[in-house]
C-alpha cells in the first residue's frame, strides 16, 4: 500500500489528511515514480486554502524526485530504476508513489541527490524563467527580489551572484538577512522595520531599479512600484501575504509609465524542450556548486507531519526549501 495526502475541503493545515491507497498502473504516456523526496511549495498552501481552486477531493503537491518503478506503453526514454525529478501543474506529488506524464519528467544527474532535486527543481526553474526570460538580468544590474531567504529566494540570491548581478533582497528578520547575504544577496532590507522604497533609493544613489520581483503580493505591491525607475517592470509572481486585487491602472502612469506582468512557471515552461533547456541550465549551476540547496533537518517532514510543515511555512518560520520525505 502507498500513502498520499488528500484534502476533501479547503481550509487551514488541519484539512490535510494522510490516506493509504493502491497505486494504479501508469497510463500509456505516464511514468510511475517511487518518490524519495517531495518539494513543498508555497503554492501548495494556496490550493489547500482555496485561493487557487481545485476539484475536491484532491491530492496536493507539484514536484518530487525519485526512482521510476513502471513505465506506460507509449513512453520512451525512461525505464524502471532511472533516477528522475518532475514538476507539473497536475496535483498529487505529496504521495509515496505517483503516476506522472512523461513530458514533465527529467533525468536526474548522478551528482544531484533526491533531496537536492526536490528542494530546487520547481523553485530553481522559477528563478530561471524570472531572471533569464521574464526580464533578462544583466551582469552588474541591481534589482529587488522580495522574500530573499525563502525557497525561491535563496536560489535567486545564488543565481544573481552567478550572473554577476546585485540582488537587493527583502527579508523578515536579521537571521534571514544573514542567510540571504551568505547565499549571495548584495544587500538586504528588513521589510518588517524598514521603508523598502527609501532603502532601495539609498542603495542605488536614487537611481532605483529597472525590475522588481514580488512574490509577497498584497503587503508589498505599492512599495514595489515605488522602487522602480521610469518605465520599469514589476514582476508580480506570488501571493504569500494575500493576492493583489482592485488595482487602478492609473497608478502605473502616476508612478512612471510602469509595466506589470503576472507570470507563472507553467506558462513559461510547457513543452518538453523548454523543460530540458531550463533544467540543464539549473542542473549545471548545481553541479558546479554555484547553487547549493541544503535543507536543514528541522525542515524535513514525514507525510504524517504535513500539517506541521504547512504551518511552519505560512508562519514565516522557514528559510530556504522544505521537504516531505515519504
Ligand atoms: P517561501 O519559502 O519563499 O515562503 C514564503 C516567504 O514569504 C516567507 O518565508 C516569508 O519570508 C515571506 N512572506 C512575506 N510576507 C508573508 C506573509 N504575510 N505570510 C507568509 N509569508 C510571508 O515560499 P516558496 O519559495 O515556495 O515560494 C515563494 C513565492 O514564490 C510564493 O509566493 C509562491 O507562490 C511564489 N511562486 C510563484 C511561482 C510562479 O511561477 N508564479 C512559482 C513558484 C513560487 P520573510 O519572513 O522573510 O518575509
């Protein structure tokens, strides 16, 4: 018997339930994967709470790393025993065994552990498209990235450093500031106590920045716009403090003819070819040591500890990535 997490109603962490089940055989285009490490992402909390609607009852989770146990009849390029990692919009990765569409699966290089992969795949692919595609960060460029000591944030700090760019990262505590700096942030701002726009102006000799990456949402939206140069780009890619709603477009005019985009990973990386080129770039940065993902023991949880994991993430008690180990 296998184990998975299910929700049959929306709500707080208490709606997460452990369920035993018999895994079905993979369909023609699917691969069955025995998950060894599962990535926990903030998006999972939106699905659980109902901010992102799912048909209930539903599984949860979008990424994991593990070993192929069976392949569907139409699958080529994978065989039982292969080490793999996947990220996909379809829910259900919070499970000891999972059938996944082959197109969403990548081979895992031997140098990368299951835990490293599950801690960095979805989050690293996100940093890839944000810094390399939504806006192409240049060497020496200074930019603002919110929640810099989170899962996505710590990878962004390291990626920015590898590009030779200056990432100004917002953080919620002095300890998190230190962690972001160690990872490669050029400067940090504690947005619980400091005025973000004022600090960005100081740090840039009043030039401000051409791009802001904002995953915090509601609480930072307006300050983020104030950090932008004339005709700058606001990349709003998450809702950790709640969604941005009711925007009067005139604000973009008032604050300097600004641009705004609201991107998502699966809008950027949809084809197998896109997945291959993005994951190759990510894996080579991990293999070279430019990006390190180490998950502290107290951020690794069993499936039956999933409620605790979601509470820690939502209460801003974590740094870097969190994992479920089935
Ligand atoms: P994180 O590990 O970054 O956790 C969220 C962090 O946000 C917290 O640790 C906290 O850091 C900060 N935060 C600020 N305000 C709040 C608040 N009111 N409540 C809770 N947290 C707050 O999560 P992930 O790395 O998994 O994801 C980061 C963000 O990126 C999320 O918003 C997620 O939705 C988004 N995302 C978007 C994708 C896309 O393609 N659009 C893909 C992947 C992620 P601190 O204490 O330092 O403030």
